[in-house]
C-alpha cells in the first residue's frame, strides 16, 4: 500500500515496512516497451521517451500504453505512435 495508515494498527504491528526507491526514467521506459510488446504492439522510440517523461511510476506507464494502444487499435494499427502517447499523456 502507499498509505500504511490505511492498515489496521493491529496488523501493522506484525508487519515489516519496506520502502522502495522511485523508478528511474530508463526503468519506466523499459516497462513501457515491455507493456507494448505484451500487447502485440510496436512502439515508436520517441513514444517511449514521451512515456518516460510523463509517467512517474510503472503503473502510470502501463496505463498510458494501454490507452495509446486502444487508440491504435481503433485506427486498425499495431504501431503506437508518439502522437498516440501525447494524446493520452
């Protein structure tokens, strides 16, 4: 969870908190590229950079790819363009 205060104190007292460092822009780009590949899309290199610029975490990157992929599919394409990503950013 992002907010440990949402968890009951009785449960929290038995847990170990683990904190992760934020992802780097290169890691976010890697996640975006893999999300596109798993969706059977080809993604333009510049589009990956746009995702890296706008997304703060992996979940946001995947969501952007899913939305941009939806635009590409609606236009009967298998290529996610920079314009698609900019539209959803």
